[in-house]
């Protein structure tokens, strides 16, 4: 599906790289190697052509992501409250640095196979449903961190986080969130490498021929 005028030009991308990676043994999951390059490089390569620009959400020293040449924004709320904090950080960045930008799309830094039509289809889904947000779905499962967010809702999101809301789908239900669904065979495009075993599985998938370049 080709990008429509309000997808690539009016949408900024954020890669959520701020998790604690407990199941990977700590450290930065997106910097683990897949196919000879960091997981993050795969995500960036797939998302960059779909958006007006990219930034990373990560906590700690941003210098470790310097090779990617992208702005790095930390959570603006304390105690690592999860993906919603990264989304809010991106919405705040967009409001400050790209006034008038309408949308931010978020993807995890450990999902190296995201589809090339992700942003266009998320926009199509939210337009068809007449709601301000959309998230990805595959194999009957929704993937809330892979979502399209209206910058206009950032203060509502901030208030929810400060009130200790942590569930993405519970917050999006207040305003309406469409879903765009992809098949999960022969490859789930939203496969994420949370553990060393899943990273090894991603490596096998990468060399199996089922991953579209």
C-alpha cells in the first residue's frame, strides 16, 4: 500500500529501546547482534522509509546509540513505567521539535521484521474506524506497543501515567483504537526477540528465506 500524504509526512517514528531486558540477561536488547548487525539496525532500516523521521526512546547514557545518528529521548516519568512512558516521551519531543506534526508511530527495538506497510496500514485502520489511534495485530493477538498515536492526546497520556496507569490497551480504550491485522505465517512480522532463545530463532528466520528484504 503506498503511503498517503498524512502518513510519511505527518508521522514521526520512535523505536522503544528503554526496556530493562531482564529476560535477555540485562543490557540493551536492541544492541544484540542479528545477522551481523544490531537488532536496532534492522528495525531502523524498515521503519525509516515509512516516516518523516526517527528517534529512539532509551534511558541511561545516550552515547551508546551514537552510531545510529538519531535523537535519543529518555522517559519523562520515573520508575520505568513501561512502553507508555516511551510513547509519551516521543509525543513530547514531537510537540517541541516538530510543531504541527500529528502522529507518532512506535515500534519495539527487538522486533526486526516489522512490515514495510506498517504506517500506511495503521493510518488506514484508524481512518476507517474514525478513532485517533491504531495498533498492529497478527495471529489473533494485538501488539499495543506497535501503535499509531495522536500527538494531541499527549496530556491525557501524561495524566494517566501520573495516575499509575501502565496498561496500553486499557488507556487506548478510553479514546478508541483500531487494529490493522497481518498474517502470522510463514512469518509473524511482529516477532520479537525477548530471550536468547528467541534471538537464535530470529537468526534462523533471517536465513530461512521467509523474511522479505
